[in-house]
C-alpha cells in the first residue's frame, strides 16, 4: 500500500487485461449540488481569493447532512465546460449547480451567485452578497444558508453552525493562506513537491502572523501531509508527517468541530500504526463533515486495515460518488479494491485495482493487484506486476516484501505479505527476494528484555494474559504488566498494534 504518485499514467503491464473505467456513480434525484469555481470579475491577483472562496462555500454546504455536495476537486475539473450546466450536472451526477463571480475592490467584496437546475440548465435563484474582507466568513455562511434554503427548506440551520468560529483579525495573514492553498492544490495535482514547499513557506508566515487562525494551521497540516505522500519512503516523509500531526492538533485546539484537523491527525495516526486512535479520529471527522471525499477515502482505508470490509466498501463508494472527477480518484478505486480484498472477493479486488493502476502509477496500487492475482493462482501475471512496481519504486517493494504494511489485524498482515512474496517469486521462484531475517533484534525491539520478547511472541499469537502466564510460568498479573511495559517502550496504543509489529519481525 502507498500513496506515491508518478505521472503520466502508464498502461497496465501486458499480462493483465485492461479494465474499462467504471462509470461514475450517480447521485439520487434529491439534494445533490456542485459548486463551480467562482469567476474572477476583478484583477488577476484575486484568483486565489476566488478559488479559496469556492472551496470554503463547498465546505460550508457540506455540513448539511441532507445535502450531497460534490468535492471541490471534481468541480474545479469542470472548468473547461463550466458554461454547459447540463453537462456539468451529467458529468458530476448532481441535481443542482451553483455558479458565481467575485469582485474585490479595496476592502469591499461583491459576490453574485446563481443556483441552476442541473437537468434543464434553468436558473432557480440568484443572489448578491456584499461585505468587507473582514466579513468574509459571515459572507460564506450567508451564501451557504441561502443556497441550502433554496434547495431544501427543511434543513436545520444548526447543522451548519460551527462551534468556535473565529473572525479574521489579520487579513494579510488570510490572504497568505489563500495564496498558499492555491500553490499546494496545484502542487498536489502535478506531484510537484517544490510547489507545495512554496505553499508551506507562505502558510507558515500566515500562522506566525495569526497564531490563532485555525484555517492557517489546517492548510499547514494538509500541505505537510501532501508533501509527505510524495516522498513516502524515507526520513523526509516522516518529518513531514510529524509536522502535519502537530498542525492538525493545533487545528483541533482552535476549532474542535473542524473535520480536517481530526481527519489529517487520524491519517497520520494510521501511518504511525496507532490504529485505534486513527479509526476514532477518522470516524469523528466523518461525523463532522459527511461529504468530505478525502476523509471518506482515508476512513475506508483504515476500516479495511481493521477488516471492516462492509463499512470500508460503503465509504469508498461514497467517496467515488461525491468526487467523480477528483484528480486523486484512483485512490478511491484502490481503497474499494482493498476492502474487497479484505472481504475475500478477489474478482472485485482485481477489477478495482486494475482501475486504480490504469489511472495512476502508484506502486501500492500495483502491489495490491499483485497480491490479489497471486491468491487467484495467476502467478505469472502477478510476478510481472511486481516487476513493474520494482521498476517504478524498488524501495517501496522491498519494504512490503520485508513485511511492512498498515494492516491492524495480524491475520490480514500475514495473508497480504505471504501473497506478495508468492507474487514476487512466482511458480519458478524468480523475481525479487524478500530480505533475509537478521539474527539481531530490530532496533525498535532492542529496547525489550528477553522475557518481554517472549511475551510479545505470545501476544502476536493472540494469547490472553492468562494464557501467556500459563505458557511462561508467570502470574496473569505479571503477564499483564509485561504487556503494558511493551506498549510503553514501543509507543504502541493497543495489543493489536503490538501483534502486527511482532508479526512483521517474525516473532509470531
């Protein structure tokens, strides 16, 4: 598994039959809406303001549980044919389309909006919103409320209320945030780590000017997370993920109902193998904003890690439905395929993994396909997929063959690694070889005593404290104390995480 991206996308390896892209799931005929990028009716330097305002209106509308809101990435992808309302609605599978324009003169803002019927293209409502830059958050709320009222009169205003909503005390800082958001978005779309780095520098300046800006810290967390994904293999990624977690915690302190703070922190917790913490944070983020496609993908991934196949499938499908033109949609297909793999539906897994591979060159997408093919006894094809993955990112493949995965359940971890090793060697035993186990304990386990290593072996086998005590001739209380010491020394949240770590290092 992984999130490394290399573009342009390559065709599938020859041995694997290409799978046509699945049609985007359609929304029900009810209250589903896409917000097109607001047009800039002012100066070119206001483009980041327009893009930022569009994203914020999407976020505010997303808080209405009775609405299904298309992700901003997919809406932005329709820029080339934004004037064709019926096509936009057809491509995105939505019932309504919101378009608007922004004019910024001095400190004054004038925003016009039109709500359109996606089936006919006819206007349903139009409005004009005026205010100062300092009133921007109130203007965003006003737009969201009026649009929601036009679509669904029974929506409750309290659903959009945000506890701890802060004013903008420093507009210079907020404009830095808007410029940073634009840079990071473009950097993420083009896999340009340097461009994301420019955005990080800007938003760090914004956070220094306004330390209480939840939005500045949110963008900082997101920026570090995105850059970490582009260099997932190595210390640079770990440093970026640490910085992302710190910024996400700050968002949660400043605005506990900001879903992004919980989502980003939950995703980083998964990468640290703190699976209980990760699942709780991602579920809470989804409760706060049920329409966030990125949160849905991360949640589906972590649910699959826990073996919760049905929930993972549901959330992966919803992410595909809410953001059908997202540049990162390949990950939506991949997490759905991962859920199918966990459920044992190998045919569906192979189909979904092939879609993901056809859309992006992520090494992790190929490895899931290889594991699935190996379990289907299609070993020559599986070996070819692993060989292609090794050409793209050999270090990542070696890491997975050595036993590094994100699964929270030991049985899923063992199954996946075994399948990958079969895929790598194939029937003839050729191909990349997994690293030979070292006679020395891994550095992370070196902190444990000999008795603690024995206890960890029993934990990896799923034994209770009583069973551990009986096996090692110690009391149940002593076994429990040893387990607590192991979790503390290894900085692990649960016995399950300890079992996964033990299995990775051959202590099962």
